[in-house]
C-alpha cells in the first residue's frame, strides 16, 4: 500500500488510511468544502476522484481550479 497521507488530489487532502477491501486501499480525506469522505486510492491517483461530491462534474472542477489559481 502506497502511503498517501498528506497528498492533495483536486480538492481532497488525504488525512489517514481508512481500510483495505478486496486488495484496494481506501483513505480518509478532507475536502476543501469541509466535508470528510473516504476515497479509493486508485481513484485519487487516476484523477477520477477530485472532491467529496461537492463538484458534480469535471467542468465544475476545472472552473474551481481556475478560480483558485
């Protein structure tokens, strides 16, 4: 299991390891909106997971990232 603690993926900051299920690692994350969520590590690294769900589309994510910069 690759340690993801402290890594940022989109609006999610990985806070701690959650659990392993079917050989896949899940991580406790804190979203910029303040909500905590559990995310699949592979989904974080591939870019398919970039928020807790507060951003419903990739276009919303792109707009948010542009405004943050």
